[in-house]
């Protein structure tokens, strides 16, 4: 069983998540236990690995994965497509935004088309990619 995260890491993650909801135009999941579980997992990874590695994936080697950028919160999918498979950053109904995903992405197949309620916010990775 995983160790409880430190108060400092929990506070750091909560502060980041609250800021990122505003920055990205997303919302917390309506079921608070979903948000709390993801925040706790991110805080545990900060304590264990030094980085907020996505707690919703399985990693053969967490330390090696933490050295990459792909699954550090906010992950590349969130920054590029505004899609959070953890359900930490969602629309007001608690659904992940799928509007910007490629049509063959598993998120689109699972949830269908979920419109972005605030298309003017978030997707900083898409802006960088477009500007390249």
C-alpha cells in the first residue's frame, strides 16, 4: 500500500490544480472523491519521484517515466488536446473534453464528441505546435 503523501506535496498539488482549472477553462469533477484520489496520487508521486507523474497510468519503471515529460501533470495530452484521462480537468458535467482529439483516439471512442466549453483557454501545447 502506498504511503500517504506529505501535507506539503498535497498543498502544492491542490494549488497547481486550482490554478490550472482557471488557466485551462476546465472544472473539477463533480464527484469530489475522483479529484481527491488523483490529487493524492500526484502528491504521492511528488514525494516518491520528485515530479507529479500521472497516477492513472501503469508504468513498468516509474522513475524512468518521470524523467520524460509526457505524463507529468499537466500531461502532453492535456496541453495539446485539453483531454484529461484522469478526469481531473473536465467540463462542468464531469466529462473529459474530446473535441480536439484525433478522431481515432480512445477518448473519442469512449466518450464521443465532448465540446470544449472554453476554447479560448488552455491548449498551450497546441499553440506551441502550431507556431513551430
